[in-house]
């Protein structure tokens, strides 16, 4: 049984290519909305959720593909298979002239609701901390 694909499109209230690209492609940008801490060494990203002195989760991932001002594809190091990644893609809306953030991720059937909730919370955090 394969994982199911989750695709979320979210309109951003910004048309600044540089700001959006920084938020989806750098450790400091990702730390503002995806995790409590993100560090990068080469192509390896380390995500930390929770406080280091208490209960926390740490996951590492590798940047598989990155096209400046378009998308970043990141593969989780603790998973195998063709669906062990998430992708963050920015596309400009021809209607509003704002950017759309398209998130692609994968989960098992019984984890889809939880994954959708995580990304919804992340997008709310992006809006609250960055205003976009």
C-alpha cells in the first residue's frame, strides 16, 4: 500500500519573490513557520519541534532539488521510498498578482487528517509571524 498525496494551495498576501523564497528555502525562514528550530549544514536540514530541555522531536532531511524562486524538494532521512519528501512551490497568480504556495506531502491513509492539520497550523503560523 502506498502513501497518499496531499496537495495544499495557499494564497500568500505578498508579491515579494525574495521574501517568499527566503521563507521556504532557508533554515531561518523555515524556522519562522515550520518548526521551533531549523539548522542547515550543506544540503542537510535539522528540524526541532519543542524545547531542547524538555520533550522535543528532531528530524533530519536532505534537500533533493532546489530551483531558485520556484520550489524546494526535501526528503526525510528516516523514511524510504519515492514518497518520503515534501515540496514547497511558489507560483505567481495571474489573477491577483500575488503568490500561491503549493505544498505537496505524503502520508498513510490513517494519517492524512493529521498531516493536513499540521500543514494548516504551519500556514497559520506563517500568516501570524510573517504577515503573509
